[in-house]
C-alpha cells in the first residue's frame, strides 16, 4: 500500500486553515446572533426548554455546547476567538490529536448555540471531517513535510472514512438533483439561474452569468459528471484518483470564485487531498522542479524519495493485543459511521420509514453531534430572485429602507465577494421569500424588536439605517425582483436591475416597553 503519512499531515494543516477561517468569521457574528440582544438569544432558548430536559446530562446530550455553562455574552466572542488561535496549532501540525478534538467540540458548541444561522451543510461537513481527523496520526508538522521526513502512517480505515465522506458529499448531491424530478437540473437550465439566485450573489457569479447559454448547459452536464461518475473514482486505483483530484480541485476553485459559501469549497478541496498518496506528492514535486528548471529531477532512489517511502511495519506480524485493539476500535467506528450515513441517506431519499422501520430513535443518538449527515447540494434552483427589504416609517406615510449589509440593494454596486467570511444573517435572510413560514418567525420578530426598540444592537448589520436614534414607529416588508444586468446595463452603471413587485406587507406597529 502506498504511503500516505505526508498527505495526512497536509490534510490536517488544510483542515486547520479551514477552522481558522470558520472561527474568525464566527467570532464577529455569534454575539449578534445568539447574544442576549441578538436575533436568536441562546439564553431565551434555554429558558423555554421543557422540564424533561432540565437535567445537566440530558441537556448536554441534546445540546452539546459549552454555552450551557458559559452565559456571559463575552464568551460568544471569546470561544470562537480561542478556536481560531487553536486552529493555528493544527495548521502548523502541533498539539497531536487533542487539537482536532478540541476544535471539533468548540465548533460544535458554537453552531449548536447559533442554531438556525449555523445549520447548513458546510457546518455539518466541517464537524464530520474534523471528528474523523481526530483519528489521524497526531505527529508530523509542515516543517517535517517540507524536509521529506518519515512520517507516521494513517490508518487505512480512517483514510477510507474520509474518502467515504467526500464521496457522499458529491454522490448524494448528484442523486438529490435527479430525485428532485423534472426541474431546472434535468432540463439543463439550472446554471442559467444559479449565479443570480444564490443566497449571496458574487461579482464572479455576475461575470460568469454573462457567458453564452451553451456554456451554462454544458456546466450542468459537467456538474452531473463530477458528482456522479467521477465521484466513483475516489475508490478506484491511484491513476483514477489522481484524475479525480486534478478535475475536482479546479472545480472547487471555480465555485469559490463565483460564489460566497465561505469555507465550504476550501474544505471540499482539502478532503480531496486524501485521494492522493505520498508518491503522488513526489511526482508533483519533480514535475514542478522540471517546469521551474531549478534543480534536476529527483531520482527514484534519492534521499527525498527514500525518506518518504513507507516503512515496513511489523504490526501485522505480532499478536500484541495493544496493537490489535486500535484496529478493532477503528473497525467498529467505521461500521457505525457507514451504517449511520447509509441510514441518513435512505431517510432523506425515501422521505419516511425505511422498510417500515422508524429510524428517529436511532438517529437521535448521534444527530445532536452532527458528525454523520446527508448532503444534498442545490437539489432545486430558484428561477427568480425575489428579495424582501425592510422599510421603516415614523409617520406611516414616508417609508425609508433598511439596507442589509451584503444584500443586493444598490443597482450600481457590484455583488460582493466575501471570500472565506460567511455573513450568516444576510445569507439566512435571503431565504425569507421562499415560504419557510414559522421557521423564520422567531428571528424576524427579534430583528423587528431590535429595530424598533434597541437600534444600537443591530445598527452595524445594515449599510443604510434611517432611524439610528429612537427607532421607527412602524416597519413593513416590500418585495423586489432582482436580476443581474448585462454588459449593456453595466455601461450605464447598473450591475442589478430592480423591479418592485407585489404589495407591501401589513405594517408592524412598534411597541416598546418602557425602560426600567
């Protein structure tokens, strides 16, 4: 079997980089979202829990988070900040297996506390990947990697589970597009709407939207190719896996340059590293040296290659139970993870009991930890972008807009590129017009209360804030059909074309309790 010690170190460092981006993005948002003056206050949620979840252990098993005990709003900034600092250790390859374990639990604590704003598939993917990364060797740094030192080999079982995760991310997403039935994917029109109707459109997406229609049709074929047949290459011999990597990596880069999904694409790219082996890294290094003409090619018997060669292990020839125990434990882990992931997939695609068996009780054992999930990226693409804009008035006649930061509100401003930052409120708010009803009611009510009675708490979330001092007397929602402009529209200074549609919502009268 090919050596993978250096690939494992490279993956751990890439995972640390993803954690660094995720925690830094979270550190500037979590207090606004889950603090006592936030949009989904965590303290209020705990206060509403049923009497059956009052026990400390019961609460922790249902809501595994440090914030069951950390009640100060400052902790909502300090914990993700600490996570970012610890992530640097993982980037450098320091701290052993304890570091990914701590990062996994800190991130689980934060997303559990952030509730709806952090219940997205990339959050689940990071939790699942980091949980499995705990079982990779903890020794080996980037410096060891660059010097070509001999590194401990990861368990083939753990490598398989991480590949299985990447396979499910792609293959389940491809199946979900087909299972959605006759729609934008099957009629090849999905990519003609995808960039414009994304939750947070990007400037790169605006640019690609201008490409001819045939390009978008080909993009649909390519998406199916990557997510279905190409994904199978993850489990095929190394040349197929290398081909997968060489296609998947630029695919993730192109998605990242045309969308605003934060760390999602870097994380997917990091997972794809695990389809490689150390010999592939040597081949890439030799190729780069030839291209750059810096040094002669490294021969197969050179010290660098020899140092990276796998060391013959005697573990298979010993009956020492201490060596057999980890293998048994990892085999049990693999059985549980694969079984649970199959259960999740069947539950999603069958939309009900599996062969008459209600799986909810079994799923309840692991669901709170979000370490086994089903993935279904973009099963349906919205054909029309309808945005809801908040307006306020102090007389009921003149209404002034609140422009949410990062939202497409000014036709003359290009869609933003948020890169590795994921602004949770505007992303979540973009789903408001998709008819999710009660699911959004709590945070919308709290947002309205803050705008009316505590404007200082949410002022920084908006670019235009017409009533910064005392708040308005009434609020309402108005609706716009937003679509990308063309090159011709851009020559007139318009990236967006906005058309007001429908009727405004019924005004909400602000009613604030007097200050104590």
